[in-house]
C-alpha cells in the first residue's frame, strides 16, 4: 500500500473551481506506536485566561503521552481523574487538546473515531480560523493570531456530551450566531462509544454539509453571505479534544477517544486539456534555484509551504521566474489568482 507521503507527491494540481474532493492533501493514519507526530500536531496546554479554559471546563490539557499517544493503529486521547498542577493551578482532571499544523480552505474532512463515555465528558472534532487570537494555540504562536472568536469562525464537525449518550451534534459559530448557536443539527449514532464511525464535513464556497457514516444530519447554507454569517473564506485548522464539565460523574476515572485516521481532501486534479486552456502554471517541476511560472496576464502569485503558511505573494504582469534560493528543498503549493478566474493551485517540488 502506498504511503500518505507518496500519495501527496503524486498529486499534480487542483482546480479551485471544482468541488469534487477526491485529492488527499493531508492525513494522519496513526500507524506508528508511541508519541504523537509533532510535525503534524501541537498539544495546546496554556490556560487561555490564566486559571481555566472556556465553557466552565475543569481539566488541565497536557502534552504528556499519558493523555495523547498512538498504539495499535489508533490515536488515544484520554481524559483522567487525577490531581495535576500546572501554570500555578491544580485541577482534578487531565486531558489533551490537539491543533493541526495544517490549515486549509474548502474540502472534505473525514475522521474515523470511537468516542469516550461518562456523564460530564465532552469530546469534539472541530475547526477554528487560522487567524484566531488565542494564547497558546499553534497558529497564535506562529504569528497568525489577529482575530478574536467568533469573528474567526468555528466549525464543529462532531460534539458528544456524555449526558446524552450516542447523540452527536454539528454546529457553526459565527458573529451572527454563537455560543448557544441556532446553526446546529445532529443525529443518534448507535454505538458511538463502542464502535468506530466516520465523521465528515464537506466545506465548499457556499455551504457546509455534516454527516456520520454518509448519513447527513445538518447543512449550513446561509441566505446571505457576509462576514457575519460566513467568516469561512480563509484557512481553518483542526482540533481534537476531550473536555471535562463540572457535571462529571463522581465514579468517572478515565475514558478515551480513539481515532483511526484524520484525512483532508480537496478538489480533483485538472486535466491536461484544462491546464492548456488556462495557459498558466509552473514550467519545469520539480525545480531547483528558480521556478518559472507561466501567466496569461496580470496575476497574483502566492506560494505556500507544506504547513499552509504564505511565504510569497506578489502581483506580476506576465510570466516570470521566481527566485527560490532562500527556500529549503521540499513540497510547496503555487497559487495563481486572476481577475474573473477563481484560481489555480499546483503542488511544486524544490530539489
């Protein structure tokens, strides 16, 4: 079986116009036992207000293998009852909160998971804007934190409350509706904590569709598109966590969310005919010191590294050679934006 890295390098290009999400662009299959892959995940631990987390949560999130590790082909996020002191605060529960070191705009997210149990447990698979200003989050540390919640947008792919066993929920939080949002839907998933199920988000330029095992339970498609109803035109990143609420069962000791895989897909490959018709793209890929980009008029060229960080952005009036001496060998994403054309992306490799 081909590795995820092989599959990624086999991708040649994707069209921003299409909405057929069959190109795998990022994944973790959790096939190597031991600690988390820190090239893909950040363990968020800093108490955002200095003493606690939001929503009345009563746990510490830690960066220990005790709370997040990989074994037998699965990620194990584990909530524990234990006295734990950190940042000058002692709490009676620990858990884990993971941020993906990958952010993207539009596509399909699939997470195959088995959920924890216990009244007072609150596991979630969700997304936040890469631009969220939240102390201790991965993208804040990287310098992206410019926008407060809910203006950054939040996409809840799956939430489950142990007080309502087997009912899973999906929701949208935006400036137009947040907290006890009206933009929510769910379904009963029999055996949510005893067997694996696939939790899916399809995110396009106009709507979001949420499903479990291909059964749709909620679609968000606002009647008007403004920054208040649709702050979802910019990259978002993934989060996995288990929160503990004050209602936690007195007999609770531990429970885990097991994750078989996390996969992100984006648009289908452009055909050679479409590339020729567009008349744009990289010439000579892989490349070494310079990347020649063919253009058909005034275009903005953006270049992103593998984490999704924008490392180059400039308007050009025609085909050009980009000087790439300062960039390390590896995989990059070339984006070309033109007036009247939604865009073109191509994965390029520097030797």
